[in-house]
């Protein structure tokens, strides 16, 4: 009975560790200025070019602090025009 309980407990701990590692991998790193109102996908974003100190955070933390995504880094992809579609063929 004791070995069965230990086995189930160790299995539970392994499952928990696997779930936590998946959460850690899924966290997206973003960059921000200390007094900024937006977060950025890349350190090299033009909007951060005048920033002396660039901070690194998780996207979830940035959103939790009320920051919004950068319009340059996170701009929506536009649909291809008919000319671009024909040129690609």
C-alpha cells in the first residue's frame, strides 16, 4: 500500500513538473521602456531606439501592468492584393 501511494504521488509530481515546464516555455518574452506604455516583440524595434535602458518581462506581466502591444511590432498582417498573388505564382 505504501509503495502504491508513493508511486502515485511521484507520478503526480512528475505530471505537475511537466505542466509547469510547458507553461514556462509558452511564456513570451517582451521588451519595454521603464516609463513606456507599450511592450515590444523585439529589442530592435524602432520605437525603442531612443531608450537607454530596455527591460525584459513576460508578456503576461506586461499585460497585467496595463501595457498595450506596440503598433509596429504587433501590426496586423495585411491581405495580399491581386497583383501580389499573381506575382507569387
